[in-house]
C-alpha cells in the first residue's frame, strides 16, 4: 500500500479507486504481525476489521459517501469499552471481561465509518509513565527498543509511531497522551476536560481523566477530535459547547502572544540540550513576528505533589468497585471471611503500582490526614487554576517542555518512584486546570531520540491550539515517528 501523509489524502485515494479499505487493513495487519515484538496490541480484531473494510468498499463502489473517518484504521487503548469486546485496563483483575456497551467516543468513530483494528496495551488502570505496569508485559519504543515508549498510553503511541494504524485513542490523566507522544516523536492531544465524553472510559481519577488522540500530523488529530467531541447525555461532565470545525482554518497563521514558563525552562531537571532547542524555537517564533515572553510560575514544584494526592484519592474511590463479587478477578481460595475474600481477590488482581496508589489515596482521605493532605492539595489546585487563567488572559498560548528528558531506558526509574513521578512535572499542569494541551515533535536529541514542545491554550480553544501546533510543526520539520 502506498503511504498517505494525511487522512484527507488517503480518503481522496479511496474515492479515486487507487486503494481500497480492505487493502489498507491488510497492510496494517501485516505490519502488526511484523512488529509484534513491540507488544503494542493486546488483541487484534483482524477478521472483524477486514469484514468492515469490505462493507465500506462496497459502499464506495455503489457511489455512497462514507462518514468523516471513512476507511480510517484506528487503534483504541485498553481502557475504552467496546461492546462485545474484551476490556481489562491491562489489569489481571479485569482479565477476560467483555464489555456490555461501547464508549461514546467509540460509537462516534463507528458512526463515522472508521475501522477499529484492535485494542492497545497500556499501564494498568492508566497508572504509569513507562508502560512497564501492564499485566500483558511492557511496550517497546520502536525507535530504540531498549527505551520506554512513555505511558500510560504507550501502546497507543507506538501503534502510530510504528505505522500499525493511522491514528489511535488514548487517555490522559496527567500526561498519558502527551508524554508518550513526545517519547515516540508523534503528535498527542489532550483536549479540554469535558470536550470529549468520558462515558465508557474506565476511570482512574474522574476529575482529571480525558480521552486523547495520537496522530502523525495535526490535521488527522483534528479530524478525529471533530468526530468524537461534543455533548453526551450519558456524561454530565461533557460540555454543551458547540464543536467548531477544526480543519477549516487549520493553516491560519497570525502574529500571536506566547508565554513560556520561566520556571519550567530553567528547572534543574530539564535536559540542557532540550532547553537550547526550546530557546531556538522561541527565537524563530519571534522572527516570524510573534511575541514570546517568559513569565514566572512559582507553583511549579507544588504541581506534582498536589496531583498525586488528588489522583490517588480519586483512584482509591474509583477502584473500590473491583472486589471479586460483582465483577473482576475472584480468588480461588475458599471458606474465607468476607473481608479476607476482598483482600485476597484485590491483592491477587491488582499490580504493584495500582496497589501503591490505592493505599496512598486511602491514606490521604483517612481521618486525621484529610485536611493535611487532600484539602491542601485542593487549595493548591485552585491557586494553580487562578495563576494559569491570569496568564492565558494576557497571552494566546503557553509554551513549555512536554517532558524534562528524552525517553529513558527500560527499568531505569522503576526503583525510584519519586524520580518517576517527577517526570510528569510539565504535563500535570493541564490536567489540574482542565485546559487543552498538545505535544508536537520539535527536534532530535544527540542521543537519537525525539522530543517535543507542549502548547496550552484557554479552555475549549482547541481551534487555536491546533492552528499553533500545525504552524510549529511546519516550522520545525523533523522526521516523525
């Protein structure tokens, strides 16, 4: 199959008869088999995808116009429910569970005539930054298989990076789309909280979770967002705001006011070579007539602690339903008292990282510690929201690193959870505040790995966010994936 740079070019070829949906699916199935060692997919829907492709080909041959994502091959993270398909959040506790319904985002993909080719590996219950916390084993970075792909949506990122599908869906609670996108050298979008319905997304931390999108270019990401965004009667947190046409003015460029967080760029943990790359970008933007100004952000070092207090508290509550009775793994031991039964089932079913976060969350919510930890973290969240709103009231967008380093070696940070959590220092800001953020590839590091820049705009301003991202990507031509 000839490679097509965007969904639009691919669909143009479909209608011109230069390629078919079936040939496209066969192409991706072959690549999935070829790169099985990357462990990106948990399950491949080969027969189902081929049958759907043939059905769409028949429609095209009959002169019918397909939906907005007609023939587009998509992978979905194993936290999204798809009716009559297994979903496990990469956890032993949900192993073998078949979903009874489809997430709203999945229903909208199918209604737009997309082809879902399989579900993708991830950190268990989306808890992790490396994709090393999966019951199905770790995912490998296609650019260097000794390095992590990022997490928790590592399988979704690698699937796009290695051309195993055209676009993919992930979830982003604290950077789980943007960070693996950065590590893999592709585009990763976390929309505004509420822009995409969370109905059918297995919850980690409900006030932070958001479905995100991976692609090799901004246009493809915008095309998918256009389809899956919007109100949903099944999710009261889904926004009622009208969804604009993200592709109409995608190439629109005008002089803008950018802020970069001075404390982020001059943080001790940021790689020096990456810092120089960001400074080079700021100079290019200034040369194009934009204003780029450093602004203080004194709360940077408080963001990660506040994030982990709040998300572990929410995780403790959300994961309490997995008890081995209603659903989930049930211990084989018999004649246990009820509490012992719960303990044994949950201890066997959950992995180490998930158990750690449940314990932390239960602790910060416990009597005597609630005010000291949870309430304080909520106060920090409010201060961060107010500070970010103040910055975005004066500037069109904020620019900052996506991560402090390039993809690190597998196992490098597994014995140091503090170092692992601090790797999220730049991404959790958007989740704490609910604003949209995107990571786009910027440069190749001297170690051969890619790194990107993160862009943040006001809530529900994805239209401008995508325009800026598209412009930055065109300014900084790098080899994607």
